[in-house]
C-alpha cells in the first residue's frame, strides 16, 4: 500500500486472503475494511499506522498476532459474531478461548487493566504504546514476557512480574518512563541483555532470594 496515499479509508479487495508483512506499514489510514475470505494478517502489517483507529476482524480470519498492530491508534477491536478463532472483551483482542491476549487497544483510556485469569499467553507487543495505562495486573500462570510486551507504555508505574516467569524478551519495558521499581523473580532463567533497557524512570531493582546468577543489564536506566 502506498505510504504517501492520503485517503483515510481503504477497502481491501474481496479476493485478498493474506495481508502480507508490513503491507500498510507507516500509512496514513484511519479506517480499513477487511473482506470476508481474508485468512491471515502477517506480522507488522499495520505497524506505525499512527492514525488507524478502527478495525473489524471478519468471520474468515484465522491468523493474527499482536505485532500486527504496533504503534497504532486503535481504541477498540471488533470481531465478527461468526468468527470462531477470535473474540473481544472490553475492546481487547483475544483468541476465542481467552487463553491468549493478542492486543490491547493502544488508544483506550483505561488507567488500570486486570488481565483475565484465563490468559496463559500474552503476545509480543500486546500492550505496545498503551500510554494511558498506569497499572497492569498479570495473572500468576504467565511464565513468559514476550518481546516488546509493554514497550512505550509511558504512564505505566505498576506491573507485577509473576513468580513463575522464566523468560523475559527483547525491550519488554523500553519507554516505560513512569516505572520506578521492578522485582526480578528467582526463577527467571532466560532474558535478553536489553530486557530492562531504557526505563528512564527506574530507581529501584529487587532480586528475589534463590537467584543463582545475575546477567541482567540496565543500560539507559539513567535514574537507577
């Protein structure tokens, strides 16, 4: 899709079954109509569509992930009633069984969000650029924070890291400028060197007892 095209609405042709990676990246679209027959939206398809505010998941869609919607202005996800793969609750996009949180709408103005207890997986970039969120409550069954999970949540000042977490991905907290303290769980066994980079407001880090090694880097945490 032409990045410089200024039309606010685009209707995807009915014969399209796949929207490829980065297909609309950086476009000025505000609204897009997806056709019945669309099966797959590939990663970063709508990345950096900063004006995209609405999207409706059609009956036919079977594959989509949180990183499809990095840095958008979506305030609410809508899913067709007859889609048997995805659903929404309070505008948040889930798989049909609500075991996987796919994407929280970045333009939602809620300040506190409690992740449903049914959720065991949160997609990479699921909370990317949710600038209104100040607190996120994560269920204990979550064992992994995927890449960029809370990236750009500039107002986020409180989020729990469950005791069972064993892996934290790339730049999970980057840009969380209001986050002042973090507790690193003892079971954390795998993390990128930059999992905790660029948290400019971070002042305190606590390591739970029982941790055998510390390999975490806090580069860019200028107040630590």
